């Protein structure tokens, strides 16, 4: 409301003053959080929307209802409410301010293309981590069967997958830092640490298995201790799903 009180004269051509009263029955504008927003019956809303409001260009109805899809980040929800309030002032998707009124998220979200790219790369990287985990588990099964020499290769492959993921996550974290996406930086850092530590663990297990196959027991014991230490440290970190990162990047 403060946003449009300061800008309605410039963009809508008239001044507006709002009063917030959540208990009033005969309000002029109602904002509702809903599970699903119905398709708006105006041009440009031919797909599922995160918000919907009437474009008021003539006589105002007694009550204008704004629907906002629930469950998105506070940042995106606030931007959506600003957008829908603009419609009630008579503004369409081609009107200024473009960073609020455009129906293209690329106009409304700063550095949108980079944010989407980071999210897509993250989803691919999680697949890389999953592949590493599959090879890691195979190596663990072989260790349980005392197949020392056979366990070396899957652990080496696991380490390669984890390290590839770690390097990709480092680049993504640096990209997120460049656009001040602080929540995304923290999330990417968590996954980066997870991948790095499991890469170290897989490498140590590969060395342990090779030493055990050569009956170098003391060396094998040292590598096992290194692997267990890395695994214990890795358990402090989480690999978040893509939805969490999308929200952290302001995309959801």
C-alpha cells in the first residue's frame, strides 16, 4: 500500500490513500491467500497465475478481490501483491513501472536469467551427487563382502562424481554471491561442503581398499579413519531439493 500511495499519481494518474483493516466487512479491496489462483479473465492471463485481480478502468466495484497463491517466498509474494494492486488502479501488463507490472518474470526479478541458470545447473549437479552416491554404496557393498580390490574402482568413480559436483557448486555459489542472493549462497555452500566431504571419504575408502588388497593393514586403517572422519563431518550438511533453491533465488 505504501508503494502505490507514493507512486499512483505518477503511474495511474491519480492519488490513492489506503487504510488497512483486516476485520472490516465492507472493504474496498480484499487480498486473499489461496491454494490455487483461478485463471484471470483478462488478456495476458491465459496460464496459471500466482496472482489475480480485476483491471479497474471505469467505475469501481463495491469490492475488488485480489487472489494470491500461497506458499511462495515473502519476496515474490510481496512483488505479486504490488502487481495485482496495480491492476486495481487500472494498470495493465504493458504499463510502467515495468519491474512491477510486466507479466514477464524476467522484467520483475533482477538477474532473472542467471537465477534460472543457477537453478537448472543445481538440479543437474544433484544428479551428479546421486550418481556418486550410487557408486559409493556399491563400493561399500564390496567392502562388506571383503572384495577389497573390486571396491577400489567404484569408490574412485564416486569421488570423481562428488568432486565434479563440488566444482560446479563452487561456481554456482560465486554466481549467487555476485547477485547478492544470500540465502542461495548459504544453501549452495551446504551442498558444496557435503559433496566435498563425501568426495574425500570416497577417495580415502578407495585408498583403504587398495591397501587392504595389498595387505598393508596399518595404511588401510589410517585411510579408514580418514574416511570415517569425512563422513561424520558430511552428516552436518544437507543436500536441498531444487524447490528450496528456487525459493532462495526468488523464483518461487
